C-alpha cells in the first residue's frame, strides 16, 4: 500500500506540493518537534488504483495516515528535503478527502437512531451554526526529554514526540506523567520545540430544525432538537 500511496501522490500532484512544503520547513530558522503535512486525497481515484487502500482510507483514516507518514518520511530522507528531521514520529500527516461516497452510511445524522457511530472514520454532516467560540491555540506536537541526566534520551534526540490525533483530548499530547521507557524516570517537555495550531469550537444544530421554525407542522409526533459541538482544528 505504501507503493500505491507514492504512485497516487506522484500522479495527483500531491508529491510536488509535499516537496514545496518541505522546502518551507527546511528554509525556516525555527526548530520543530513535528512537521505537519495536509494531503488532499480523492477516494475514488485511490480506489481505482488499489481498492484495498481506498477502503482503508475511508474506514481507517488514522491508520491510513500512518502509511502516508512512512512514505513521506522515506521521501524526506531519500531526497534530503528537511535536514533537521531525525525520526519518522516527527512527521504528522493529515488526510483531507475531497469528497466522500454519496451513500447514507457516510452521513452523520444525529437525528436518526440508533447512534451507531463508533468507528473513527470519515463522515459528512450538515447543519446550522448557531454559535462560534473564539480562536484559541492547542498543541499539535511536543518533544519530551528524560529528566535523568545519565539517560541517553535526556538530551539531543527526538525519541519522545507526542502528536495530536483527531478525536484526542489535549491531555493526550501534553501531560506531566509520561515516563521514560529506558530508565522509568519522568519526562519533561522541551518547550522550545512545542508546535501550536489554531482551534475553534462551533455549536451546530441539525438542518431539520428549520421545519420547526415554519410555524406549523403536519407531523403530530413530538420531537426534540439538540445542538452538537464541533472542534475545528
């Protein structure tokens, strides 16, 4: 699947954009713990190249992103695109589909029962925004060092890198109770390598609420409308 991912990036122009993004990182004087790349993908085109990879992207996007992560890391090292990069864990890939199949199973509807949305795959959702919070910062990635001075991971290396994943809480990326796998000493964040991003919280409501605002209804059954929260990162 890595070979198919590379072929798709080459044919879709994504590889050229990736090289351009790497050049911006390489020319920057700032040091990063995580190098973040957004890759646009067309699920239909990928499915034509390889149905297995196409389905994997649609139904296991987090695991599929790891395939593209591996491909991007090998490309960076082979072509010497980012001199500062040390480990594959420093490469963060976010897959951004251009569309999803026009099928009911890909539509997230919080007005339909049962709520069988247990998988972490892509869904489409349509609604009305009724409130928006201010734009705040969140940690996209962070580097940690061992507090034991004699430990080989106490300085210099990017052994412990935490990257924010979709659906995770802030504490999954930055906490004070991480420990070293070598000496079991506590880990401390190296603040100068923290990577920040923008976050905004949006309150939405199902588009079917418009029917309740017409002032009349032929439906005699009672119904209840509830908002849901969306995190934009």
